[in-house]
């Protein structure tokens, strides 16, 4: 599954947690631990779409704001 996630991100560049969950027909809570592991291994990086400027206002769900992409060299 993790190789499928990396292959998809290689093709698409970057995706939100919700987009990845939808693609794999999983709940965001189910796919997030796999993404965390890939981040911890240095294979993926994350960023927030809002740039953190919203100060946690709750304007969107974290699954829609967390963006994943392959780390450099992967």
C-alpha cells in the first residue's frame, strides 16, 4: 500500500489527505498512519495549504489542509 501511495504522488505531485483517502477508498483516519510512517521515514513531506495563517480557526478540516508530496530524491 505504501508503494501505491508513493507511486500516486509521483504521478500527481501532491495531494491532500482527503484526496488520498478518497482515491484509495479509505477513511482519512485509516490512511493517515501510513502517511505518518512515510513522513517519519523521510519519504514524504507535509505542508498546510493555508500556511498556518488561520491560527486554528477551524475554517476547514485538517484532512483538507494537509498536503503530502514525495520528499526530494524519492
